[in-house]
């Protein structure tokens, strides 16, 4: 079972050539020379920074012997793949600590979005769950393991050997029984007493885990299914040096300051209630932002030739069976019994749009036909997965489906790029593009796939933004382009998507007439397209991106009128109404607070403009304007005629257009 011993000793030794990524070629011996050996020959610093390697493009352990002539790349922590190696290794170290400290059964370890987690049964002491009081002792155990430089041991085991290794772990026994055939083998890693089935590499030892911290804990379910046992999950993060950990903790502090749930409460934008979990209650100021986002996208729809439609919220399950969603997605749908028939709330709009397209015969001259839909969607997300506005059960999307001919795909994709670029530029987002191509389980004609992928690549090249190829990661029904945006904290967020679909038109027998000279009907292609994605999730991202300091055009609190102690409150109301009639969100603070207190309250509430009004302002028909975003104007303000001030607001409000 131990690949590092007797089996390796029987392998033939031959001289091999190892070409490093910098072009240098090193000599080695097959089944003896390791990537770490080559790293040491390059330099001590390279070996010290090394976390993992790539051998002929395959991720490889630093201590795993090379088997033949190879191309080698040494990976340090700057590489995303190397980060995952360090975090996977840290997860196993955490599993060993939890196993010893709590006496728990380790169910699973894995990677989170940034860091790692360990799932386990609850502590053996009845009534005691994991809490923050356990973090320090666990971190001390990990720290001791790092000092001891304990090794990670790579093993290859067959099914029977795995069942013996995990004899006392019913969860692993179930996975082995369900996932492994009798003659299959798997790679496992051992660290002290902790063992995990994992095909991806780990570190040579725990020595490189120089900084380790536990972040939070929560409940989880075995295999992510609420019908299974409830487990305890601990999240952690680690780095190869303490400086990175300090920077990360600073980033976490800033993220906590910007947390959309915190700012949402403070600015009274939205809230959640236990009587409708996963469904946001948008308060007046939050609804202003929500509606403005829709208004913004509607303006883009008008420019780009989209037709907005309204479709039902509930459909008979026969629709979902025809579309294929019932077979693959029904567990995430809310189901209802109506007139002794089964219905479901829609989790997506595409099948309804197919019914719209197919309601009558269509000429090729009608294409491209662009349907846009802000319809309410419902998805039955697990309770433990709900996370403020970022993960909800009730939401709306800027959802659109473009019905076009195969030859129109490229031009439609190019138009979609132009739209998303303008939208993201307005928000101040940077973005990345990834093209995911034909997977092994693709459906349809390979010629159609090749042509579609070629059009997508050409559209990407002409767009001029850097893009990555993600081979084999497309959906079975068509290639796709994923758009990842980068927020103010440098975090990547999956948001927009552009997805080609060859299968839904076939399932709904959609056809257009006249495109073929022979008169033969042609099947259209569907492009699934969203720019904002879920409005709820986008709003969460924007709250954190702006840290609650909304740009004027999107702000729910644009202007506040603040009277001095000797101001005429009737005049204050008149000023407020003038600004309101011009189409802006405006309030007035006529409380008994001092002028300085009113101004301070307005600044904390993130009003874009504070208009101070007193006797002099009333006499000259002016307002004394203080801008939140102009530090020079905060102290004294700028005297402006009310009409000139409103003109200035109109200019700012047009930025989104």
C-alpha cells in the first residue's frame, strides 16, 4: 500500500532529462529524483519557497519521484494551485488536531473559497458544540505540529485496504461503498493519525505552514444533504509566512467593516425574518437601490434591442420535465399541489421563454429575438447555505435569452460584451473572462460545437480583453463564457454569464422558417445571458464594494436639507420640495439637534450632499452645499442658487447613462 517503499524499489532506474520552465535541462534518475531535488539545484530560495510542482502539466508532490523525461514547473504560493496545496495540507493538520482534541470522527476536509474546512462529528462531551473558545487550543496543537515538521505520507490503496483504514469511520465506509468499484484504487494521505482520500498533492511536511488561524465554525450536513447527519464545520486559513497572515487579517477586518448585512442594518436597506427565511424584506431606502439597478439595466435593454416580457411564477411540472430541469434540479425547487396536479415555482426563466418563442411560427427575419425578464425566481437553498443577500431563496435576475441563428452567435456575443463592459465600468469593477469548451459528456453534433466555440473565441479576441481557456468545463448542452469581477477588496466574484444552449431548442422543438434556401426549418440557438445576475447578490456586492458610500446616481440618500437655528422651517420645506420635484431623494432634518450634530448625523448616514439653509441663504435663494466626496467643500460649503444646484445634480445623475 505504501507507494514510497517496496513498490518504488522495484521500479527500473534510468537516466532522465528534466526540462525546467526557464529552459534549463537537469539530469535525474527515474523513480528517484524528485521536483524538490531539482528545486534545490536551481537555488536555495526556490527550494525554500516551493510548495508543489507541475510535471508535464500535472500537479505533483515535491517529494514524489519523477517517472520519466519530463517538463517541470516549480510552484510557490503566488500560484493559485500552490495555495490550494498548502490549504489542503493545513486542513489535514486541522483534522489531526480536532481528532485528538475532541475525540471526533473526521468526516471530510476540503477547500473553501479562501482557505479550508474540516467537517466532523460533534465533540464527545454531550451537549458541547464547537465554539470560539476551542480555537486557541486547536491553533496551539497545529503550531506544535509545525515545529515538529511532521511529514505527509502519500499512499495508494485498493478498496479493501481503504475499508480497513477507515474501519471506525462509518461516513468514509459509505463513500467507499458507493463511489469505488471492487478493483479500483485511490490515493490517500496520512498525517500522524489523520487520513484523507485525496488525489491532489500535499506538502512534504507541515513545516511550510508558518501561519495558521481558525476563522469561524458552523453546522453542516454529511454530503451537503439536510436529510443526513448534522456535523460541525471549522474554517481556517494558513500562509507560508506571518506577513501574509497579518495582511489577510487586515483584509478580514476591512471585509467585516464592509459586510453588507452590517451596512444593510445601519442604513435600513433590508432585513430578514424567520417567518420567511432566505427572502429579503427591502425597506424604502433599499428598494430605491433595487429599483435603480433595474432601471439602469432597462436603459441598456432599450439601447441593445431587448424586449422585456413577463412570465408566470408557477408552472406544471410537465414543463420542467420537458426542459430537463426536473430530472436534475427538482430538489432545489418549491413544489405545490394544485387541483391534484404537481406544480413548482420557477427557479429560472428559460423554459417559459421557450414557450413564448414557440407560441407561433417564426421567420428567420425575426431573429435575433431578445427576451428580457425580471421575473421573481425561487430556489430551495439549504438553510445552512443562506448568507444575507449573497445567497437567498427568493430573487430576481436581469435574465435574458437571445434566440438566434448559428451564424448570428458571434455578433450577439460581441453586443453582450459591450453591454457588460459599460455596466461594470459604471460600477468600477474590473473583470476577467473565461471560455469553457466542450466537456466529455457533451450532447449534439461536434461540428456545431466546433463552430460555436470558434465564434466565441473570435468574439473574445475582437473584444480586446485578456481571456483564459477552460477546456472541457462547458455545460453538456453548450459552451459558455464566465465573467468574474474583482471588487474593491480584490476579491473575485462570479457574476455574469453567457451560455450557449443547443438542447433547449431541441427539447421544445423550436424552429424558424426561411433561413435555409431549400425551405427546410432551422433550429435556433439560445444564448442565456445575465450581466448583474441576481439583483440581491449584486446589491450585496455593491454595498461591500462601495462600503455604503453610494455614488450619487445609485444613492438612496442623495440630499439632506439642514436648517440653521434661525432658519424658517417653511422655507426649508420649500427647498426640499424643489429638489424632490426635480426627481431626487431628499430629506430635511428639522430636529432640535445643533447644526454641527445635524451635519455629523448626515455625514454618518452617507448623504451625498448636505444643504445648509439659514437667513442668508433664504434671502439670496441659495443653499450652502457640502459634498461628501469633496473634502474641500466640507468645512464651509459652497453657496449655490437652488436652480444651479439642481442642474449640478442632473449632471451627476446622468453618469450611469
